[in-house]
């Protein structure tokens, strides 16, 4: 069945050798075998899975395994390498240019004289590879299909670096917001970046295993002089994994810093409330004591202070003095500062 919402297949072919290159859109699939026969290496690029019969026709022409073609149409395959004797089948996940993190599955077949790539939508990271082929610089035009496959996989792996750079900039922005105490809105950004980094880790990790298989496998389709380049791309995946883990650790640390900041601000609020409550406790006692309706005329022990001429001003003055004394005591203890009150410098004796 065709892949839902996928366009009709668009097929292009780049047939090249050391001295010549032919690039054209293929409208008649029957001409593909002749194109492959005329050139040393042919790259056939298929975009869109809206017509499964086109994909099956290409599969029959180049004797691609049915299971591999099923994996091409299945969009949830893990990056892997399958050896089918006459060809290698490689699955990669290529990052897109979307602001968020998305990948496109790339199915890649490597044969003796051809490389066939399948993906369900346009847009890729193979522009530099095409330019190298057109200009004829480097060893790409002088090498076989295994080197072309390496160049395409290397382009896929290198495409993750700009994505990680953008995530690194997002982490820096979030770090500044956390240090500036921007509030709870930072939590959503932190969880979003952690989710993207986890998706990046899941995408990059299988590519490392894929390249490890290609460098160690004894397939005759991979020449010995191509394996050092594959090992270099393998090193790039390790570098990507290190970057992903670093950003994940920074994200986890930022969450801890944010929670610590929230806790510290809560402690400051509780400290202020505690000071206020502590100051008003003796004042409440003072007011409630003299608010009791004892009659001093009934007994000399029933609050004789109530008959004082300046009793009310004296009571207010006593309450204000008590509050000021408590505030001064708290200030001397350093309760109104972030840390201990600095000690006074001692005078030097001459």
C-alpha cells in the first residue's frame, strides 16, 4: 500500500565516472538498467512513496530483496545494515531543517555499480555530495559505489551537528533565564529541550552501531580503502553522542539549579513571614493582656495600670520599643541578610 500523504515517486539519476557525468530526471523506468550499464557508478534517488508499483519495478530491475523493500516503506525502522549478498541495505535517519527535531528515514541500497536511495519527501542534506560529483573534485568521481554510500552516510551524520548547535544555543538561553530567575515558564523550556535531546540520542546511537558494522564487516561491496573513511564517520557519531550527553547533563543541572532557586526564594519568604510573626507574638500578648475586662475598682490586683493617666501611650510605647528591640536583635543575628553579618574591622593599634 502507498504511504499516506506521500507524493508520487520522483526519480533522478546521476551516472558518472572519472571523466564524465550524466544527471537527469527519469520518466521512463525502463531506461534505468541502460543508464547503469553505461556508467561506472549510478546514483538513483527516489523521492515519494505515493506509488508502490514504481518502487517494486525498481526493485525487480536491480533484484532488491523483498524484505528490504518492505522496510523501505515502513517508516519506523531503526538504523541498521542488512547484507543480502548481491547488495547491502542500509537504513539511516536524516534530520530535517524544521525548528523542532524531526528525522526522515532514508533507505539506501549499495550494489556493484549503483547506489539507490529512497525517502518519502523532498529535502535532504546531500547538496555538497552532488556538488562534488558535478565538479569532479576529490576522489568521489574516481571511486566506486561504496565510497558514494560513505559520502551520503557521512552527510547524514554531519547534518546532526547544526541541530545540536541550535540545541546548545537553546540551552544557553535557558541557562540565562534560570540564572535570571525567570519563573516557572523556564520549566516547560527545560523539559522541551530534554525531550529533544533524548530524541537526538535515540537517533544518533544506532548510527554508531551501523557504522561499526560497516567498518568490521567483510562484505565485498565495501572496499578496504573505504573503511578508514567509514571509521572517521564513526568517530563523528561518538563526538555527537558526547555533545548530546553534555547538553543533557547541563539540562539536568539547570533543573536542579531552578529547583534550588525556587526553594531558596521560598525560604526567604518564609524567613520574612517568620520575622513578622515573631515580632507580633509578644505584641499580641501585650494587647490581649490589657484587653481583658478586669475592673481595678473591684480589687487592687485587677490591672491597676488601667487607671494610669498615660496608660495607653505608655502601652503603645512599650509595644513599639519591644518590636524595635526584637528587629534590632534579628538584624544583629543576620536574619535580614543572605549570610552572616560581616564582622566589623578592628582598629590597628599604633
